[in-house]
């Protein structure tokens, strides 16, 4: 497998939208991200409204763990499969499965089922599918753009997917749930995920070259490759931190903070997620136009700044202040997300791309259950603001240590 070759005179062209298949891949990612983003709001609200107030944090955390744990266990194999099976086909099948699961949620909400146990097996199915979806979608990019277009392809791809996942999708989910009901929101999610499967079906990709090894042997080869690359190994370790200190605590607490601390309606659960996505979008646009030098060091600094912002967010009791801080958090996260992915792809052999991106997914997914679990326990013990403060302090300390000591990452330009 290789990057798409450059045409004569194309070497200086850094615009990925000039690549024939990139626009369709980008739109498909946008549609998929919107569908998944709606689900981040609807499932949490479905659970919150069906359990006692004292059990909300742990019930939401349990559902999130049920979704991420299968993905973590399978994600390394998902990357090995992505290096063996045509990635377009993986995306069509996994988003098709996600659409079917969403249709089941439509039925649960439509019949006003009051028990929450069906959420856990459904979440596990979504997580298992995501273990194959994420490496396939991300590692598909180097096949459809030229090398000179890759960094901006990563930025625009991340910008579109994350803006949809964290901005358009949650905002739509919150607004539709409040004004039209949760059943309609689940239905919209189902349609979007099915549409993403159809859009990815039209992306033209190469069939992978068989390695002649088993899936396990391919996976071990990928692990051996990373072991010999200290900078890649450090980036993959850093990819674990957002799930523990940021996404986990925010996901568990936001459905509780909105009504209990901010005194706002359900639409603000989605709108606060939307503010995060807006920050990712705005900063990603700036990074595409004005790239930062010493990208490895910028990643470490973004971890520390994110911790500081989370500390301030934990003390906010106004909608305006919380929205502004989450917007700033999204901007900090954009530096981390874009540059970790770009540096991983730029420093990886093409034939290893699926496995490296699966390790990136594994790092995030394996850490997220830890984040959900500790956030659920802390929120139950000290309240949502105490849980957010604790995680903000921890992230700030870890970020400062990375700035001071993580030399292999600092050296990456």
C-alpha cells in the first residue's frame, strides 16, 4: 500500500480537495461524525431520565464503558484487518451495523421502554464496530491524497469529523431531543449513519497487498515497529491522556452539570458539546493556514493548557462562562488531535498505517473506560464540579511534566 502518487506538477499542491476521492471521503466523514455525535447526547439523556438522581453518574459511566471497552479490546485487530481488507468495505459494513443499532434505539424510545439494560449490549456492539471503523477511516486518507496534501488532509479531515462529532451532532441531538423528542433524534441518527455507509461505498481504494502472515503476526509486526520508534511510542502514550482526564469526565458530568449547576434545559447538553466542537473547528482552520513550528512541543503544551481550562470550567456556574471555556478547551484539543495524527502518519511506513492508527484508537479507547469509571466515582463522591477540578489539576501536572521531560516528542517538527 502506498500514498496516492503525485501527478506531474502536483508536488506543490497542498490542497487535499484537489484529490479526486478526498471530497467524498470528507463528506462521508462529516455525515458519520454527525450521526455518532447525536448518539453521544441521546444515549446519555435516555439513561439519565430512567434512573434515580443518585445513580445517574454511575449509570452513564457504565454505558460509556460498555461502548468503549469492546472497542479497546478489538482495536489492535481492527488495524491489522484494515491492512488486509479493503478499507472502504470495512466502513460500509461497520456504519451499516451502527445504523441498525440506532434503529433499535428508535424502537426503545418510541415504545418508552423504562429499563436501561438494553443500552449496554447495544453500546457494546457499537464499540466493537468502532474498533474496525476508526483505523479504516483514518488510514484510508494516505491512499487518496498525495504526500504533499497529507498534513492538510489530516487537518481538514479531523476538522470535519470532529466538528460533526463534537459540534454539529451533539448540538443537533440536544435541540431535536428538546423540541421534537428523543425518538426523532434517534431516527435522525439512524438515517445519517446509513447515509455514511453509502457515501463511503463510493470511495475508490486499492485492495491491500497480502502480507502472507496471519492477523496476529501482522499485529506483532506492528508492535515491533513501534518499539523501534521512541517518538511514535511516546505519541501513542500521549493519546491515552484525553480519554482519562478530559473526554471521560466531561462526558459523565455534562448531563448533570447542565440541569443541576447551570439550571438549563437538555439542549444545552448538546450545545456545550457543540462549543467544544466549534473550538476544534476554528483552531483547525487556523492551523491549516498558520501551522505551528515544533509540533511535538505544541502537543505537550496543549495538554497543560487543557488542564488549566478544565480547572476554570469546574468553577463556572453560568452558561456563558461555561460555553466560552469549553470553546477554549476545543481549541486546545485541536492542536493535540491534529498534530498527534499528522505526526503518526508522517512517520509511519505506508504498509503499517492501519496498524499504527489502530494503536492510536486503542490508546484512546483503552484509556476512556478509566476516565469514565473514575469520573463516575468522583462525581458520586464529591459532585461533578469536584470531579472536574480533580481531573483538571491532574492534567495540568502531567502536561507540565511532558513539556519538561518528553524529549522524543519535542524533537518532532
